[in-house]
C-alpha cells in the first residue's frame, strides 16, 4: 500500500513540475509561432482564399493545444490583435488599384474625401492596416464570419 501511494505521489509531483515549466512560453517559442502565422496568410504566395483561411486556423489550433497548460491569455490577446492586423494588411494589399480600393471603402460607408485620403496616403501596408478606417471597414466580426478563428477564444475554450 505504501509503495503505491508513494508512486502516485511522485507521479503527481512530476506532473506539477512539468505544468509549472510549461506555464511560461519562452520567447523563442513565441517568435517561432509568430513566424509560422506570418507566413500563413501570405500576400505573394498565390494561395486561394480557402487555403488562406485554413492554414492559419490549423496553425492556431495546434499552437493552442500544445500550450494549453500555460498562462498565456495576454499573449493570445496580443497575437490575436497582430493577426487581425496582418489579415487587414493582406486584404488591403490584394486590392492593387487605387480605383478598386476607393470603391471598396465607399461601399463600406466611408465618406468620399476620407476614402480618397486613405487610398492616396503614402503609408506602407502595415500602417494602413492599423488605421481606424480599415479597422472600421474590416472589424473582427467580419473575420469571424469569414471563418477565421480567434486565438483568445480557442485558448479560453481549451
């Protein structure tokens, strides 16, 4: 009886040790996950819209399931914000012509003058993706409706 108890106790201690080690995700793991997510919805790799959706969702599910024991709610929130901005950037970059961008902004309800300013701004894609106009035109609900998963929701559900 004593041997079984000590064996179970040692096993639970080992599990707690492993769980404590996994509580923090090292910066190298964070950057590796971010690099994978950066490549997933790439702008210049000729992916279809469906594969552009499927690949990040696959990566996010695997990452969250691997690190579900860790305390990473804040990390998931920041990565989720970063990924949404990346998706806005890819969407903005996909519209190559100024005329197309302006028409799309006007369809979304942006006044003509502001749409013209944003379309002709000499900012890079990343800066435009962080602007209030694209955040209003492409809110998080639009990505959720399109089938993209949220890292924070995946983590809280795990």
